[in-house]
């Protein structure tokens, strides 16, 4: 019994010592400068506060000379702008159809306003994406490898937006549901952007970002960026906002991305990816015809 008590006492003493050591250990210092800004951007992205992620990453993306976080900030911003573009464009097109379908003057006025506002948001996201693309290929090249450093957003977007089908048919959706659908559309858009940037689906994107970071091949990222710029360019075509100057700007940035991607493929040929880039070139030519 005395031996048991002695061992028990030693065990308790060891536990107390380890707890005391842990409590007295120095706290991990918070990053400062560019590292702090990027930590904040990542935190906002994870929490689904995408506008704030853009705010915190803006200074990093425009740093001259670049910091260690500049390229990462630009990659993250490209994902956020793509998600915003996808979400707001889907909303704008649904409200556009709803405006045409409904016979109710009140519905028509509300949906028309929503269509206008969401096309404005989509245009802003498209131009933000073009600016980011310009920064990434400013010297005419793309890195062979880039890093997407972020955690998958905590709140995942839905796979579909049932309210939009009702809106497209001219049916009424209450304002609070319009607001919640807009929030869902943004989360859905960012989830789809993450799936696109890893050339997979949501599950692959979630898995790739398990450790808060994933590597992206330059060619794959170039193709991703080119496709999103082409999608953004359509916001300004004859069917939508009819702004030929901005459409040409989107296509011009897309052309620069294509050239940089082809330069990478010249060093490491890949017939399938070269074919994909060729189709993308043709798509930009078709879009330009709609100026």
C-alpha cells in the first residue's frame, strides 16, 4: 500500500509539473506586417466573409516590390473574384428571366432592380479578376507552380438554389428569402471556384485544403484563369451590360494569360492541355464578335 501511494503521488506530481510548464510557456507571437494581413485574409475566407478577405489581401496583391505573400494573395483573390462572379451572374440571369416572365408589375419592378444590381456586382467581380490576372502575368509569364494557401470555408454553399427556379418562372420570393438565396449563391460560387481551381470537385478541393494549403501547376492555373476571364467577359456582351470597352479589356487580359500558359506548355508539352488552351482562344474570338 505505501508503495502504491508513493507511485500515485509521483504520478500526480508529474502531471502537475507538466500542466505548470504548459501554462508558463510563452504564447505564440501573432504575425506582423504582410504575414498578419495574409492571416487575416485567410481567416475571413474561412469564415465566408469574402469581401473582407479581399480587403485584407488588397495591399499584399499590389505590393511593389512583391513580398513573400503577394503571389499567394493574388491566387486567393482570383478564387474569391471567380466565386463572386459565378454567384452574382447566376442570380442576375435568374432575375432577368423572372422579370421577363412575370405579369405582376410589383414583381417586375423588384426583380428588375435585382437583375440590375447583380449584373453590377458581377461586372465588379469580373473587373477585379481581370486586374488580378494582369498582376499575375505582368511580366508575360506565369510561375510553373503557385500556392493556394487557405482553408476550405467553414460554411459550405448548397449544391443548388431552388428559389431561383421559382424566380425564373416569374413566381414571387419574399425579400428575406431573396437575401438568403444571395448569400447561398455566393458560398456556392466560391465552392465551385475552389473545385475549378484544383481541376476537380468540392470533395477534391476540400481534401486538397485539409492542411490549409495546396500547390497548383502553372498551366492548370492559367487554364482556370483564362476560363474565368472568358466567363467574366460575357457580362459585358450584347446580351448583358453592352460595354464593348470592358469586354475588350477582359479579352485582352485573357489573351495575356493564354500566351503565358502557352509559354509554359512550350517547355513541357501536353497535347490535351494545348487543345484546351486552343479552345479557349477560339472562345475569346467568339466573345469579341459580340462587342
